[in-house]
C-alpha cells in the first residue's frame, strides 16, 4: 500500500504538473544497431513517432545490474508476446558498453527491442530523470499508455506477472 501510494504521488507530482517549458521538447534517439526514434515531450509523458498507438515501456538498465539481468529475459518474453501493441525502449545507463560487452549481452539475451546508450542520448536521459524523479538506480522504468501518457513509474525490478498485468490492461 505504501509503495503504491509513493509511486502514485511521484507520478502525480512529476508528470501531471504543468511543464510548459518542456511540453514541446523533442529528442532524436540514436544508436548504431537500433532505429532512430523521434520523441516529443508532452504535458503528461512522451510520444514516440515510430511507436504511435502502442503501449511503451521505457526501461533504464545497466550491464553490471543483477536485477536488470534478471529482468531482461522477462522483457524479451513480453516484447515477443505483445509485439503488435507494446514496445520496449531500453536505455543502457551505466558506463558505455564496448562492442564485445554488447555482443555478449545480445548473444545471451537475444534482445527483440532497441537499446540506446545514455551517453549518446544524454539530454533525453536527463529529461526523463528530471520528470520522473530518477536518481540513477537501476533498473528503472516508465510505462506509457497508447497516447503517450505516463501511467506508472517503476523504480526497481518488477515481477513479470505484475508488469504483464499492467500491459494487458493498457493494450485493450
């Protein structure tokens, strides 16, 4: 109950408050092995042009984070299961991965969603951090509905069944 209340209060104070200076903020997310994404900040969340009409999970993770490593296979399963109406966008938020590290992670997990390095997309990372109250702990996710409204801030690991329950409600 206390966790739910704190999450709701965080959501209300950070995404619902008027953010007039940030309403028209735009970003282009780029990565060598991922599609370029066009992101627009809105009053209540973000819109990703390439994923319009889909529920989006923005997931910050790190290569040294044990909870992230536990979460990744579950995210891969959810992305596969709900691919038509759900999209994960991952931001690697620790020291940048070199080619060998990235290759090992890709071979281990067989990612089916795009991954961006935070150092290459620092303005976007800082924007989300400021709006969602993220202080750098990993994993950290924000769930957006089909209209781009932030509906849940998820600080830390969330069990697959709980995340899937939220996704199924939002994709209907």
